[in-house]
């Protein structure tokens, strides 16, 4: 299941980014195989290492780590008794030199008082081997000074070669007519003279080659044959001495194999740590605080694969009394990105990585399970719904009270009523398992379930209805709206279809909207359509023009599909049922309030919501309980709506005139 989660949350991409910052092939392979740790102490230790490596990287720059390519294979060959070639020995020497440079680098970092800085003390000192290889080899050539024998052999070879060239040059000068060119050639390692064909019998010797035209023969004169034979013998002795020296150097490498392996292991560890540090620097990551208390708190978190300039920071918290969060909001509003951000940052932190945010506290999980994406498969005959359910069944079977579960578009892909029921059943099962979970949905019934269920809370993705632009900002504590009608209108769906869509969605006639306050006000929706003067179809999130509020007068209902105009009489009749003290529900916020002032001529009703007084259109208000059922007759509502000072002042005014005495209203009450 981890492989699927890793792919879905794009942790695989993070590991690829990590491996690209490693130097050694072994380091790259280990980072690609990185998985979360299950021990809190181990996770904290790994995060601490990343923090220390980042501090060193920031202070001293990139460490001089070597690639270590093919070093293990070369050590194995040396151990088997094979002879390493000069270039292979030089590669080992370069690794040992790099080890010395890294040790010096870490010694400079000791002032930071980090444990990693003292890794340099674990490197074995192999300077003797390095110096011996450097003394014996220069490039791919074994130096004369590698041994006295080699030096003597080569000196003798030079003398023989000088004698051969002297005799051939004398012959060239004395018999110029015999030769086609006035120089000494070399054929197959032998010195030869270019003799004209007609003179080849004049010079005794061995013919080694003939020109392409046949006019020139390349001959080794008999006068230098003996010297040539002696030179060949010296070359054999030279080759044998070179092989002896290389075998000796290879043996020294084999003897130091254990120390070289220790140095390699230390280098591999440093390569992993500094790769994590480089990634943290690049994504401006910070170390997360880890806990066993099932708490997650992310402050201004960013998805690491999004451009930080375009990414709206995520503020998220769950835990303590909150076990599950249900996120609602418009399509393209950022719900899925929020899910992935929470899951990916949790995976990164539990793998010892820093996370891109201002600060974070994340919990240990024995598994992170997610159902994100439609998962359709033609080959496996899976529909969107079948894929979701198959995946969720696996999640329910494997998750427990130490798991984090992320579910996207819960209950989608089937009949809405049944999908809603399944969604609630799944959330209830997760709640009983006591795992922490985050789910996204469009079902209003699921929002209501979350609102009334202990341990669950709603959240929404902010959406600007004026510009019809998603704000990609998560707001925990409030349920959101899908805003499908807003988006459809913005994209150009005809108003006739929008009107019908509204009727079908909210099961009420447009002639009387007072009975269906579940969603946006119908008149507000139509007025918003009238106010949108930008005829260019824009994708949400890329709007170039925001309609200014009030730029166009409200469109009366009589201008929409021939509907009868709403009159003030109808408005008064609809709103007159509300009286002082009534308990009401205000939509779409679904907040409960008390009527402190009946309807005015505009159909506005004064409602006190907690400590705040507002005037709200009667169409957005639904009666819960009339005042007659809540309060006795002649009840003094000033106790509910007035301050203590105002009640005293009003009581004194009722007795007699009191000069200078006044009743003050807050700014919220000024319309009272």
C-alpha cells in the first residue's frame, strides 16, 4: 500500500529530487529507496541530522564529496589478486585525496558544535597509499622513479635507441640516392629506412613494409638488427617491471580495503545527509516537531512541487478534540492540493526530511492511506466508483488508531443519495477506528453530519464570489459551497439553464424562494449574473477582470425568463411571519439567531447572531421556534438585546424625564 500512497502523494518525485542532489551512485540508490521510519526517536535523529547538515552547508558551502563510482568493484578485483591498471589505481587515489579534503571541510565545521562535523574523525588515514600511488604513476604511465630497476632499464633503452638512430642517420647522409625520403620511419615498433624499390638489394636487411604504390620499401638494415633485438629484450624487461609495480600497488590497495570501505561508508552517509540538506535549502524547509499524540499543525505550509510564488500557504490543524476534517468548496479550489500537502509533508517529515513551511508539528503514523484520483481502469474493468470503493475497502482493512487517512471526493461517482450515505458510513467507520482523517466532499448532508458529530469539524476552501476566483485558502471551522452555479455562469452557461438548474437543485419554485434558504439567494444569484459585464469566458483562477459591486442595478425577477415581478406586498407578506424573539436559522451560514426587530418595508429583519446584530433579507431566514413558544407573555426582551446600562437608563426614563440621560447603541445596533 505504501508504494501506491507514495505515488499518489508524489513522494516518488521528492525522492527523485533528493537523488539528483546526491553525488555517489550508492547515495542515489538509497535515496530512491527511502521510506518513512516508524520509531519516533529514529525520526527525530534523522531530522536532527538534516538540520545539522543544512547548518554546515549554509556556513561552508557544498562539501567536496567524491562520486565513488566503481570503487567497490576495484576493491573486489584487488582482493581476488587481479592487477589494477594505472587509471584504476589513480581513481582510488583520487577518492583518498577527496577523503582528505572532506575531513578538512568537517574540521572547519566543528565550530558549529554539530555531531556531523566530527564525522571527519572516523576517516582512516591512508595518506601513505595515496603518496605511493602518486609517486609511481603520472597519468596512465608508470614513472621511471617507481623503481631502480625500471629506471635502469629505461636508461639502457634510451641508449640503444640513440645508437640505432645515429647509425641510420649516417646511412641516410652517405647514400641519399637510395632513399625516397630523408627521414627515419617506424614500423611495428622498429626503426626503418624508406628505400627506393630499385635499391632495395643494395641494403642488406629485413623488409617490414611496402608503400601503397610499391615504389618504396621500409627496411631494417642489418647494421642495426642486433641493436633492435637488444631493444626488444629491454622492452620485455620494462613491461615485466611495470607489471610488478602495478601488482605491488594493487596489493597495497587490497591491504587497505577495510579502511577504504569504512571511508566509503562515511562518505555515503554524508552524501545522504547533504542531499537532504540541499533539498531543504532549495525548498526553504524547516524541521518538524514530531509527536505520538496524533496532532498535526502546519503553519503556512506549501506543496513542495508547486512554485512558491504562486502557491497560497496552507494553515492546517487537527488533533486533540478534532479527529476528522471534512473539506468542502468549489472545484479547482485547492481541496485536493490541501489533502496532498498534508499527506506529503507527513511522509517527508517521517522520512527525516525538512518540510516547506514556517513551522509544523506532525504526528507519527504507522501508515498513511489515501484515495485520491478517479482510478478508472479499462483493463481491470473498474469505474470511478468501483475504484474508489475498492481502494477504501483496503484502507478500512489496514488503518487503525495510528493511521492518517486522506479521502478525496468521498462518495462520488454514483447516485448522489447513495453516494452521500456511503460517504457518511465511511466517515463513521473511520471515526470508530479512532484514526485521524481528512476528506473532501460536495454533499451538504456530509457537511451537516460533520457539524453535528463529536470529533469532526467542517472546513472550506475560500472562494471569491465577486470575481468567481478560487482563493486556495483553507478555512477550518466553516462549511463551504461547491459554487457550481457561479462557475457555470462565469463560463457562459445560459441564464435559462441556470434558472432551471437552481430550481432542480433546491426543489423550489422561483416564484417563492422563502421556503428554500439552503443555498445562495436566488435573487442574489441572478443579480450577480446581471452585474457580470465581462463577456469573455475565463477559467476560474485566471480572471483578468473583476466586476465592481453595484456597477449594474439589480435585475428584477420579471426580466428573467418572464417571471412575474416580485412586489413589496409579496415581500411584506413573506416577511411578516417573523416577530420579536423568534428563534431563526440564517442561511447560507446556518447560524442560529434571535429576531430583535421585525421586517421593514424592504423585507430586512433584525437578527442578533451571538453578540452581533445584523439586518438580513427575510428570504435568508427560516423560522425554528416562534417567540410564543420560547418566552412568557409580556416578556421584557430588553434583557436579551439591551446592555445593562441601557436597561437602567430606559427604566429611569420610564419614571420621569432625566436631563442628560441617553441610551447608546453600538455600531451594530445603529439601525435598530
